[in-house]
C-alpha cells in the first residue's frame, strides 16, 4: 500500500512531467501493437486459416533503392527455385512473365 501511495504522490507532484510520460507510453504501446498486426498480416496465408510464414525476398540495386532492376535480372530471379511471382514496377506478375 505504501508503494501505491508513493507512486500516486510522485505522479501528481509534477503534471508537466507526468503527462508526457503517459503519452509516450501510450504511443509506444500503439506502435508495438500496430507493427505486430502488420507483421502478423504479412505472414498469414491468404488462402487458408492457418498462419504459415512465407519467405519474401526484396531485391534492389546497390546504387539506389529508387532505381528499378535491369530487365535481365527478372529472368534470373524467376528461374530461382521456389519463386512463384514477382513485383515489377508496381504490378504483381507470375514468375516467368517479364
């Protein structure tokens, strides 16, 4: 009981410090739960009710992330085992279709 009373006294002693602390804890809890939901939705299978992880590989140029990959690389990536589709210039294409 003494600990709870001490915590309450310190919390109401300086509201300029208490309010930002409570806000920062709330924002951090919101961010953690949102990012966890995004990760869960990314790894959940869309065709079944089971949650199975999928392997996603992101490939970009070494010079800049904003530059697109050369067309010759699409064929090499599609020929890799296990590749079923790729994203090219914002369009989702089946593997083998460049």
